[in-house]
């Protein structure tokens, strides 16, 4: 795995053999970031279920102002920390958190809102549709995503989508067994 664009192009990422860890392929990440091209400079990015940190590091490499990575698995978190330290360093725009994603999203330490949120939960057949539904409902409950912000959700091809009330699908792309949804909240009705 390597960074596919920006100032860190070609730099390698450490990977892990943790159960449930399924790093997004370089080709898929590159395609996703090509679609986001103009949206990255000076953005605040949140990388949920961060794994190796590839999505957040791609955003950092391409000009994101701030990136927060959230990963709960202890071993994967160690690899994430090493990747972030090697490629992004430390500083005010870099934050790595070891916590359950939904507990983090509900915490006062959130430090949002974010312009771009990546969510790449484990592929588990029994809970596939629920990951997206739970993520959407959590983002609706608090001002975590900016008004024109985008959620990029990485799921399994063929998984049934939950009701997307209040959200618009900007793009729905399939890459083999991976389905990537680009979602934005519907604008609030004018009073």
C-alpha cells in the first residue's frame, strides 16, 4: 500500500493482518481522491475506522489542513500511529484517537465540524447495512459534518442500503467487491 497523490506520493504504508482489517486498494483510493480533487486544500478531515490511516494520509498529502484518525483495535492503532508519525508527523493539524468510532462521535472532545469524513467499517455480512445507518444517524444528531460537507462511505458491493432520508447520494461507485458512496446532508428547509 502506498500514497497515490500529493506531497507524499509513492510513500509506503505499514499494514497489519488484523481480523476485519481490509485496506482500501490504492486504485480505489486514487479514484476517490480524483473525484474529490478540488475539495481538499484547507479542509478538516475525519477518518473513521481508520485502519492503516490511508484515507486520512491521502487527504493530508493532498493539502488537508487537519486530519483526525479514529481506530479502536489496539494492534491496528499501533500501525496507524506509526504511519501517521512517519508521514504526517506531529502538530496541531494531526490527531490520532484510539476509541470506538460512535463513542468518539458522541464525545465532547470531537473538535468538529469536518468538511470531509471517511468511514470504512469492517465488512461483516450481518451488520453491513447497519454500519451506514448508524453512521448517518450519528452524524445527524450533532454538527459533525459542515453544511456542504461530504461523507465518503466504503462498504461491500451488493449490501442493501438503509433509508437515506435527509441525505443525497452524490456518487455511487463500485470497484469489484467495494462500493463507495459519496453522501451529503440535504439542505435544511428555509423558514
